[in-house]
C-alpha cells in the first residue's frame, strides 16, 4: 500500500476505527515507519475499555501520530491541495 500511496503523492493518512490499542496503533506505527504522517481522529476511534483507549491515544500522540479532533480532520480534508 505504501508504494500506491506514494505514487499518488499522498504523504498523510487519516486513521479511524476500533481497537485503538491494537489495529489503530499498529496502523499508525506502520504509517510512520513508511514515512507517512498518521493523523488519528479522536472521536472516530474506540477500544473495549476507556483506560486502554485513553492510554493508547496518549502514547500515539507522544510517539507515533498526531491525535486530532473530528473538526480538525474535516478541515484538513477540506483544504485544497
């Protein structure tokens, strides 16, 4: 997928989904390791319990991704590029 995104001149991925501590985190780490900027939309991710969810968001913000609001994601996606 990384080569397909690069060929399309995409440098950022917007992440939404479930299992913040699993799939979302793994995808953010993979995106970062492939040179993309991962943006995790706070209101569009979830986990089975609030504790692991919030801990994962904090860790993602500290190390791997930008955790952004839904409003910021919509604004970002609305920008002309």
